[in-house]
């Protein structure tokens, strides 16, 4: 179910700088996945983070043999 107003994203500490340091493909995937969650959709790379409840979501992106995560 889509919403009219996107939910806010909280950035903590150095998260903005950390995201800018990621490879461009990873930034694009994580950014699009976060946007989809904000407007009420679930990207295929998003899942609930274990142990923290279903409202805490994790985006997982694989790139060049490495795995990147955003919570």
C-alpha cells in the first residue's frame, strides 16, 4: 500500500558520509530501496532486521564480492 507522504529517514552519526563512500551501484540500490520503504513498498533487497522487531528494516546490497548493509 503506497502512502501520499514519504516516511522520514533518520540519519545518525556519519551515515551520510558513509553512504557517499559506497560504490555508485550500491548507493543507487540502497537509495532506491529506502525510498520504496518510505512510500510503502518493499524492495526485494529489504528484510526485517533479526532481533529488533519487524519495524526495523535492513537493506542488503551485493557488489563485486562484497556485501553492504543499511539499517
